[in-house]
C-alpha cells in the first residue's frame, strides 16, 4: 500500500506540491496520490482513496511522475546580488520604497550572538543598513537552517516598527520581535507557496 505523501514517509526531503483535497503545499514523494497527511487521515475509507487515485490518473497521467523541480534559489545560500534583488522586491511589497536601504552579507563575528540579521535605521532620514548572516555561518547548535529571505523581510519589517521600537531586553521588545518574526514568516510562506 502506498504511504500518503505528507505522512510518515512523506516528511523527508522531496519536491513540494499541492494537496488535491485542501490545496495546501506539502512534500511530494512520488507516491500514488498527492494528498497531505491531514486529508489522507480524514478521507473516509478505501473507496474515497480509490476515487482520488482514479481522478488523478485521468487528469495527471501516470502517478509516478513527480512535479517539476522548483526553480527558486536555496533561501539559505543567496548571493549578495540575489539578496539585493529580493530587498527591492520586498521594499515594494511592504511599501518601503521611500526608504534608502543598503544590504550587506556579514560573517557571524560581526553579528550579535544568535542573530541572523540586524537593522540599523535612521528614522528621520528614512535610511537603513541591513546585515544578513553569511550562508554557512549559523551558530553551532542552531535548530533551523538560515533562511536569508525570511531574515531580510524580518529586518525590513523593523522599519515599519521603528517609531514604536521597544527598549531592548524588555517584555515589550520580546513581544515585538516575536510578532515581527511571525509576520515575516507568514509573508514569505505566502509568497513562496501561496498559503
């Protein structure tokens, strides 16, 4: 029996595709039915799975053909030019075109411990320098891979929050950092996966 693609066998690296039931992206492992584990678990019995497989075989061709490989660059290893292009794109998306933003890629010794990015802004002049941690320089024991695009969006969002910047180390600062990080993650996921 084939494993559901988002299920236990579907969690390893592979191509991302869209669930035919809920339209959410998940990792496609070239099994029979492109259904995420949540939809697979809620699908009622073998008849529903068989109907999905039959519909897919008619609409998508052979079930073993994987979707095309993604063309986006690896978000953990972007060049300075790619980061600058993303900065211009995200400045437009975030309505920050009136800011003059310089982006640099810096090694970990030029960053605060456990930081992937830093934004030094001059609010009165609408000028900022954003530093992004160099690829491969994530601190030992890091729990997740460095996503340079997400870090860039996080730092750009600081420009909107600059007039309300909380004092560093306070609970308000922690709450603001968490909010900015969640917003950045949601925006980047929406841009990448349409969700």
